[in-house]
C-alpha cells in the first residue's frame, strides 16, 4: 500500500485521539483513586467518632 498524505494525516489524527483518550483515562483513574481515599478517610473518621 503506497504512503499517501491522507494516510499519514489519518495516522497522526488517530495517534492524537489515542493520546487524548489515554490522558482522560489517567485523569479518571486518578479521580477515582482520590474519591476512594476520601471515602476511606471519612469512614475511618466516622468509626473513630462512634468509638468516642
């Protein structure tokens, strides 16, 4: 298959799209991790308050 400008452009756009998707996935994962940690902290604080 010959190398064409359209093919190179599409490949570049595809790579940019994959990069954006990876960045979004990483942000989502980090946000989920933060929420989990906050939930665990709240649960621990609640448990301590119940013990008092």
